[in-house]
């Protein structure tokens, strides 16, 4: 039996972005459920599951793209957490963000670094709680 785009996308979304990704989809259900379905089917079912790049590489590209767009703090939060979820180090995430400085400037990179700081602090808290 072939897996549907939605099922495949849901599996990828859960593996990469976990609760944060599902929260985004859930937040759209009352106003734009089709948008949530498109995110699952297209972004995660069609794009994230392609061969050619690892999930780590895909998250680095996604983070770089979000930094260049600016005003994407909610999406950066989800994808920085996703980057950690797929095994990227905090240092790799920071380097990916810093790589954007010559192309988009300091303000957007500073904003992205501040998002990363919050995500890292939350991840550290979660890690400390799970060890306790």
C-alpha cells in the first residue's frame, strides 16, 4: 500500500519539528485548514522527503532562507528546534545564521541569533528537566 502525501508529510513533520510543527498545523485548523494540509503535503510530504539532501542539510537551508526573509521569528523557532531534533549542533545552527550576514545584513542576523538563543535556552531547560 502506497503512503499518501499527507501521511508521508505527517511522519516527516513529526520527525523533524515534533510538537512545534504540529502546533503550527493545529493553529490553522479554525481559519485556514487547507494551508495546514498544504504545509504537510507539499513542504513535508513532497520536499522534505526527497532524496539528495539529508534532513540536517534541509534544515540548514530552511534556516538560511528564513533569515534572509526577515520577520520570520515564529518559523525560525520551529526550524531551529527542528535542526536540533535532526541532530544539528547549536554551533552549526549559529554558523548557518552567521553565513547570512554578507547577504542580508546585521539586523536580520541579530534577530535570528536572538531567536536561536531562546530556542537553545528552552532546549537546555527541557534537557535539564529530563535528567532530573
